[in-house]
C-alpha cells in the first residue's frame, strides 16, 4: 500500500509542502525581485506591526468581511426560499439565477466596472434620468468599498443560494405539515423547523464566505487598485503590491503568512462555534 501512495505523497510534498517551507523561510529575509537575499530575522514582522498601511488594509478587510458575510447569507437564503417552490418554469428560473456563477470573475468585474462608470455607466444614467447628479462610485472613498461589496454579492449570492436550496429540499415535508397542524405560521415554521434543519449548511456558508472575504483580491485589484486613499486596499492586495510593486518579496511573504494565521484562527473559532451549536 505504501508503494502506491508514495508517488502521490511525493507530488504533494513537491507542490505544497516544499513551497510552504520556502515561503516560511523567505518571510525572515530581505529579498528583492532580483533574488538578493539577506537574513532579516523578525524585522519584517516588526515592520508589519508598525505599518499604518498594513493596519488600514486589515481594517478594510475586516470591514469587507463584516459587511459582506451577513448580506451574502441573508440574500442567498431569501433567494433559496423563493426558489424552493414547484410551479411551471421553476427549473428555467433556477438556471437563470445560476448564471453569475458561470461568469468568470474578471468578466463580472469588467461588467460592473462599466455599470459604475461615472460618465457612461447605466447606473448613473438612471440617476440623471431622475434628475440626480452622477456619482463616482469607484472614486469616492465612502462608496468604493460598498460598490465592490455589491459586485461581489451579485456573483456570490447565486452560488450559495443553490447550496442552500439543496439543503432546503432535504428538509422533510412531514415536519412542515406537523407544524402547520399545530397552528404554526410561516415565520414560526421557518424559525423552528426550516432553520434548525439546515443549520449545518448555513454555518458552512458562513465559514466559506468568511475565508473568501479575508482572501479577497480580484475586485480591488481590477476596479480600484486599492484606492481611493487606500480605502479598498485589502491585506491580499497589500501583499501583492509589496511583492510586485515594490519588489519586497520577504515583506510580502510575511504579510501573506500573517493573513494565513488570521484565516486559520477565524476558521478554528467558527469550527468551535459550530461544534458547540
């Protein structure tokens, strides 16, 4: 048995564990894009603790997570409840709701980049039709992050609504019938029958979307480059800028490792809460 498993383990070690060890070592060095390496010890991590841009990036990432996760769950669950019905054409409607998932991330971002355009975007065209002034959605530091959250919700809600729909269809109909006989209303059936039955799936959705939020990179990179005034710069984007914009590979690796530790800590906390529930 060991002979058959050894090739797979060798590939995993070569593609996963060796790069992880190299990245861990790189975080303790001063390394440029031209691979001039010198030992730095804990300097990169000490610099990270006093880097105001890093602290702001962490705050932006936490804000994005706190705002996105509840909205994502609420909209996905609401759509799943609406789709959990049987009537002519329901399969076509379900397929239509799944379209955003099939669209690639860069394409979706490009679509919303056009929608949010100050001069030619349809969103501002509607505002001007109503007699309102156009808004610089992606150039206003108070609106840029919310605009990105809106775009992310459009793509994410469709995916998680299908997952929750599958969970809703597994809830035994007998439970709803018994609750109805006992005089329970629609809200009471949802709160006392439906939600407890899909609780594990709901917690899984929260966990997956939370991890995704801490790793978010594409929307900020394509739409705003972290601006305006670093209002949309996340930890992942900060690491990218440090590595490929400033050529500080050692510092960028230290940022990435700290992000990894944060994700692991959040995952362990959510897993602990799940087990307790």
